[in-house]
DNA sequence: TGCGTGTGATCTGTGATATTTTATACCATG
DNA sequence: CATGGTATAAAATATCACAGATCACACGCA
């Protein structure tokens, strides 16, 4: 708790900035399941007062990335196999819908953009590049122009992010060949092969839970 | 705006109470699409200060029941066919998952409870009983013990609630025979017939969008 | 007379801060 | 060693100050 994990923000649209900073921190796996956070600490780290942080945190609670404890402190939801299974089936169901819509509208430029994302240099540290994975999926999903389902999927990834924190800490990177399914998806997008794209996306989602739900 | 549409709340856990009151108001169809709401007005009606209302409203925005406008006022999202279609496909996908889980755990008492809900006296006014419909579905879904998907579905219903406001105003009740599919679902639950239950639920969801998306 | 424009009053949300309530940890006392 | 009370720290709420948007209305010009 001593050294800040999240960047400072500047002084306009404070609530949004605070939310963005925390959102980014979650997708980066900066928070560990079970960890507790305090409004004052966050406010100090972000360089604002409590008010904007409180509203940002309220949104994160609504999205399931944080939970209120009976003692009125906030905590990152602890690791829980049932929740993880739900997360997986919800992601499979909703991201399939987004992919379907996205494939109605996607164009060459976006596909090129996706290729650029996955071909970007991997981080040398050997840890899986969570941001790269996030960018790949959401660049694709945003093509759906969805205003209902896309926010739900964002919320799911936010919950998933805390779990990834553990993966990052405990696993070597080489064991997660995430780019394989990403390449399959891109190929299917080029061929406009819906079945194949759906299959590869499902495999990619399954993959990302393998380390967390080994029994499946 | 002169006469309050929402009940006052009592003085503990104000934020939760405020949220509950607003949530209830939405499922009751108390707010119309496009309507704007003000923090101060809501706070006055609820008998609290702005702070708890602000946090409750933040949650509703996160859930999509309210949106921030560029001019920083709050409004109930206007009617929009695309959003409605998304709402429908998301409901079909997620509520199927909840039903599946619920059928693993449901017992006789709950089924009896469901029968009691739909056999309760319809309101005499001739308007469709939104609360009864809500209670039927969520009594069922809560059996799933879901902590991830259930909140997502709550959010979907919250968005749907504003649209229902229009239905309530413009349509006679007799045209919506919602109890028919509910009875089919109960019968399927008794037989533990998953296929049939899923089919009836899907039909029920389709039905509830019929008036809003006539072309489908 | 009719239409556009400007101006001010009155809304709005935002952010900060003071006050109250509640939980928890610690220490004294039995 | 257990128990109870107190001190402390945190969150919850209320209140305040401020900036910006909207709306109505009056004024000036055609």
C-alpha cells in the first residue's frame, strides 16, 4: 500500500479520470483478489479529494470490480471458482454476440489494426501482456457499435482482471500462447468465416481461464 | 415533476435505500424515456441530501438506466430500436444461463412460490402488472445463486423498465397475455424438462419485446 | 408588428470540506 | 485470561462554494 500503483490524473472531469485510472489499473492486474482499498488512500494517490474517487468507486462496485464489505471497507473480490465459472460462461455468451455484430461491420483497416496489435513487441519481462490482449479483444468488439452488451463485457473483464493479477504473479508467460487464437480469429475475419471466427474466439476465452480453472 | 413518483426512504444506509427506491421506480416504469432528472429534486423527494442520491445515481448510470448528457444533466435514455434489439439478445443469452443454473437447484417450495406470484390478483386498472412479471422472473433466477450474471440481468431489466413506461401508457393490458408463458415455464419446471423450460422462457422474452419491436 | 439577440435569473452538476456515525483495535480492569 | 470501555480511524452524510448551462423575457432593429 505504500507505493502508488496508479498514475496521477489532472484536474478536469475528475470523476471520469479517476475511473479511467482505476479501470486501467484493474486491466493491468494491479489489484489482487482479497486486497482491501481505502477511499482516502486512492484519493491521495490520484491527487484529488475523496468525492470524485467515491463516485468512481461506486461505478466499480456496480460493475463488480470491487465489493462493499459488512464493515464498510472496500475489497477486491476474493478468488472464487464459482464466480470464475460464471465469468467464463457469461463471456462466452456475450462476446459471441459482439463478434457476430462486429463481423457485420468490420473493414480492412480494422483487421490491419488488429494485426498490428498482436505483432507489437511482447514485453521482455516474460509476463503475459494483459494490455495487448485487452486491446485486441476490445478493438474487435468496438466494431459492433454496441451500447448495451459492450459495457456488460467491460464489466466482466474488470472482474476478470483481478484474477489475472494472480496469474501474472504465479505463472511464467511462455505457457500462455494467447496469440495463436488471435491469429486464427484474424484469418477468419479476412475470410469472413463466421463459424471459424466464433470457434476460435471460444477457444481463446477457454484458454484464458485454463490457468484459473484447471479442472475444466 | 410536481408530484413525487417515488416513496420517501428512512434514515439508515441512505445510499442503498436511495438506490432501492429508484430501482423500484424503474421496474415500475415510473420514468419515461427521454425524461431528465435532477439530483436535487430526487434528494428532496427521498428526504435526504444530495450525496447519497448522487452515489445511487452513479450506480444507475453504470447500469445504463440513466445517462449523462453532454450538458451534464441526467436523462433516462431515449427510445432506440438498436438498443432494444441488443437488450433482447442479451436477455435471451443470459437469462438462458440463469435458468439452466436455477434448474439445478430449484425445489418444490420455490415452484409453489412462483405459482402464487402469477396467481395473485391482477391489478384492476387493466395495466400490465410489471412488478408481478419482475417478481416471477427474479424469484426464478435467484435460485441460480448467481453473483455475476444475475447483476448483469438486473441491469438489463433496469434499462428495459424505462421502455415499459411507454407500453404502460399506450397499450391496453389485455393484449399482453404474459401469464401464458409463465404457466408453461412452471409446468416445465415441475417436469424438470429443460428444453421446454428454455423454449418457454425464450418465447416469454420475445413476447415482452413484441410491443416495442413490432417488426421482429 | 415580427423576429432575432442579449442578458440575467435560476437551474444544473462538481468538487471540497466539515460533521456524524460506525467499526475496530487497544488497554485497563475484574 | 476474559471482558468492557475508550480512543482512533475510516466511511457516510450533509453542507457549502463554484462553474456552467438553460430558459424566459425584454429590448432593439427591420
